[in-house]
C-alpha cells in the first residue's frame, strides 16, 4: 500500500534573513554549513548572493530585465482595457447597479480601479455593500472569534474584535451569548506550574533591571524554556520575545533542554541578528554554553542575566509561557515531536499576527510594530 507523501509548507524569507546569510558567507562561513544550519537550498543561497552582488536588493522587481518590465507594463495596460470594456455599460447606471457591478467583479479587478472608472467613492462602496447585522450574525461572529482564538478570548477581547466588524456590544451581552452557547475560556480554570532549574553562576549583570516597557524595537530580546508532554516523554519549547511589542521572533521545539534548542530558535529569527542589542534570560545552565556565546559574540549581542532565584527579573518570558501553557498546551495531546512543531508554528503565527494584547492597546504584536515603526520613520 503506497503512502501519500506530505508536501512541506512553502517557506518565506525576509530581506533581513537573506542578508544575514549573505553576510555570513562573506565573512568566511562555508556555503554547505549555512545551507545545513539554516535549512535553505544551495541554489537559493547562490541566488541571494548574486542578487546582493549585482543590485544589492533581494526584491524580484529590482532584478528584472528591461524586457520583463516592458511585458509587465503591457499586461497591466491590457488588464485596464479589459476592465473598462467590461464595466463601461454600467458607467451611466444608478448607484445600486454600480455597487453590484463592482461586487460581482472583485475576483477579476481591484475595487479601487473599478470605483475610479465608475466614479464611485470607495468609502461609499464599502458602506453600501456592508451587510446588515442582526442577533443571529452577532452570535455567529462571537463563536467564530472565540474559536479562532483557540478558545482563549474572554468578553473584553471579544468586544475589541467585534468593534473591528462594526458591532458595538457590551461585555455583559457578550457574556450572556457566551454562556448561552457554552463558550468557556481556558483562562477560567486555575493553573499551576511546577518549576525546577539548575543555576549558572556567571557574574553577568542584570542589564535590563526589569525595564520591560517602552523598549525600542529589538533592543531587548528575552528567552526561556518550558516543557510539553509528547507521547510518554517530556519535550521542550524555546521562544525569543522582543520586549518592544511582545512578538515571538524566534521559536523551536526539541527533545532536550539544551543549547541546541536555543540555537535552533535563533536560526528561525526572520531579521538581522545584528539589530538585537541585549539578550536577557534567567540563569538556567542551558544558556551557559560556548555555542550560545559564539552566537552572541558573532552578532555583537550583549548578555543580561536575572538575579539568582528571582523569576520577576524575567517576568515577560515567564508571562509568555503562562499564556502558551494556557492557550496552546492545555487540553491538547501531541503524539510526535513533528506534530508539536507543526502545531506550535501555527500557534506562533496566530499569536504574532492575530492575537490582540491589552498591553498593546488591543493590537496584535505585528500590527503594533507596523503602527509604531511608521511613526518613527
């Protein structure tokens, strides 16, 4: 009986990550070592090196030939003519007809382009095409938001998500609907966290000094490890958290609580590691290792350690793991390490891009970063 081969999900890479690998090659690291450690193909690495040497840009549009640019321009012109020909008959129709024409062609053309041709303000289109909400729709939206939050959101966060959908609803009403539909947040159950750890006696100071808020982007990255049951054994999770917006910028899973797990988390960071100024952890022995020291030295990252026996010095990492244990680990069973890695990667994507944080003004970490870095620029 033949087994169906599972296709691996396609990876995407940021320009910072590509430049980081190119710089490692220029600094003397062998291509074969880079390919093995960062799990990229040799042809892809060669492509990035050539792009860096020729144009200095990793964007496809900056590396196109003149013939390719002309072809793209001609295709856009043809698309514009097709669109104008398709919707020209509706140009003298009433508003409702125009709205329906735009709605029926959104799979073919952009809304902004059609609004321009039909002389309809985009705000008018979105307002007129917005469906009217009723109690049934409200209940459906609450259920959907709750399920998409992995059964974690309570009334406060659901209220914020409903605002984005145009609902103005009180927390009391949301609570009534949740009770009616049997929606119980994971946070309603008390939780306990056993903790054992060896201590490293390095004389490294606590540079962060519990200044967890109002930190610049990538100025301080904190980390810690926690355990997860896989089959009949304990396995471990490592995350790297940027204090700027509580974003998980790197993560890994593995069977052992060691430096290799931390190195693997660093290898998943989709930005230039030189931008990280300080790496702060507790005094676990897994962080005292020549491998970790080499990473920090290579990218000029300063070390910071919590005071011995004081979890409050690494409170953000501790709080992040409390969230992970509540939202991701509880009520789940993992049969293999591969399954744990797949599910945790999906959770991190949701955590960074969709999970709203009250400390960030009810924005997700990615939205908070985009909004605030725009202001700086």
